[in-house]
């Protein structure tokens, strides 16, 4: 198996931990099939930073939404969720989540990030601050793996993998079509997900602010709890 992180770079400061999932649907603690793994990682470093985060839209903050001129058409769902990010904390969360109703506890909340967001079936629009000398922009959306109304997300309630349909939106930058943002089908995990969209410099060069409009074209609503805006400082 090979995994190239060319379009899915892993951000970090000084170090990061790499792990392989093994178990029932990535649960990490149901290793019913013993296996042996080995891996090799090639690391390439740049001495100067390539990306700078220049803006963040937090949907749970009304003042932040207003500052970004945020607007969403045909909101299908609005609410808050308590979820972990995919990874090591997902397994303890799932254990506690299953035990909470039985034991009358709320221990799973200790593993979660709580935030609020929306799902829209029309279009989503907001402004984003960038650097005029940019060489392109990366949009990063935080969403959940599956809507809360999809029954059977808990591992103990589904005998087969539960798959959520793709979310697709056309991206317009200052009214110009910049391409399709396609977040493909995925397992209905109880976790947060982050997904990126690359905007070429032809849409952003020389600008300090852009208007982003996402025209939803999928049957599944477009989910978002947060958007982060990263400016490319170099194209090399």
C-alpha cells in the first residue's frame, strides 16, 4: 500500500505521531484478525513556511459569521455536536459513548471537541481575508463524518459498514468558477473530519479579500462547522 500526502499535507509544529488503525471499522480496539505491519516514511522539509493561516470562520459565533458576511440558503439542519477527531482518542470515546447510556454517565464528553454548525442544500457564501502577494489559497472545512440523524452510527448497533453519501459543491471566487469541491462517500463514524480545497492563484493574486460562494450540487446537504483560510506564500 502507498499513501501520498501531496494534496493532503499533514500540518504540525515540532512533531507528530503516526499510527495505523486495526480493528472493526477502525475502532482500534477490536483487533479480531492478527496482522504484522511495517512501514517506511519519506520526509521532505522546507526551511521557510509555505502556508500562513490568514482567516477563520467559526459558525457557532454569530459575531464571527457577521464579520465574514456569512450567508447560507435552505438550511437543512443547525445544531451542536460533541465529537473527537479521528485518531487515538476515537477509540476511548467510542467505548465511553457506548457505556454512557448503560451506566448513566457522560464520560465520552471528556474526549470531545464541542462546536456548532449547519447543513445547507442551497448555497453558502462568506468573505475570506488573504495576503495580496499570495500564490494561491487553501480552504479547509471542518465537518462531521455523518449527520446525527443517521441511525446506527454506534458500533454495537450496525452489523455492516454504514456509508454516508458524498457532499459536492461548486466553488465560486468573486463570481468566477474555481472548480468542484467533492467530499467523497465515507463511513458514518462518530468523529470530526477536515477536508481541503485548493484555489489557484489566478483567482486570488493581488487580493487581500475574496468572496467565496459554494453552490451545493449533491443530494446530501453541505456540512460545515468551521472554515480555515490558508494563504500560499510561494509557488515553488
